[in-house]
């Protein structure tokens, strides 16, 4: 589709905090709990990327999010709407419970400030509802989206 908000682009990830000093990685137990993951959405960023709309570089919106696992790690991820959409599609295929509604795709008017603020708010509600469902928290696609390892830490962190 010609609208870049619905196509993939590489996302970036930056670790913002180390593991809890009181819990070594050797003491960690497998992580399967819902309700201990929280998300803090920061102000969305609009960028021009490698996607093209006709003959002009297309703009897309990035949603920077801090993922925090209670008593463990916190880190930043940055996602495009298309990545939320792909996660939702995967969860719809693999989770047999009713899932929260993802904000719908918008083919036009998806770059205005009011639209972006509203979508950000709806994405926050969506993610907060997902973490209340234990089957979602255990799902590989969800864990990959959030960059969660098996112990509930940041999957990208360096190991000793």
C-alpha cells in the first residue's frame, strides 16, 4: 500500500535500565506472570524513511515505549503501527480467548497530530489489556514484540 505507516521498517531498541541489583540472572525463575509488565508510551515521532509515496519520501510514525517488568528490567522499544498490527494478527491466530481491539488501520489522515495522539492512547489501552491475559504474556510473538526473554528480562541484554 502507498501509505508507509502500514509497512515494516527496522525498529530500534535501547536498554534504559539494568536488571534489579537484588536479583541475579542465576536466581531468576521462568517468567509467565501477567500483570507484572507495564508500558509507558512516550511522545510519538514522525520520520521520513526509506518508504516512498509516489516520488516523495513517506512519513511514518514511531511509538517509543518503555517496557518495565516489575522487580526486573526496563528498556525502550520503538514500534510502528504495522508492527502492532502484525502482533495482533499473530495473537488472533494463536490465542483462543477474546482479545482487546487494536485501533483500526487508517489509509488517509494518519499523520495529523490529533490522529497520532488518539492512536497512541488507544495503543496504550490495547497493550495494557493484553498483559492481563496470561496466554498472551506466554506467547512467543508477544514476547518477541516486547523483547522479553524467558525470565522476563530484556532479550537483547548482554549476558555475563
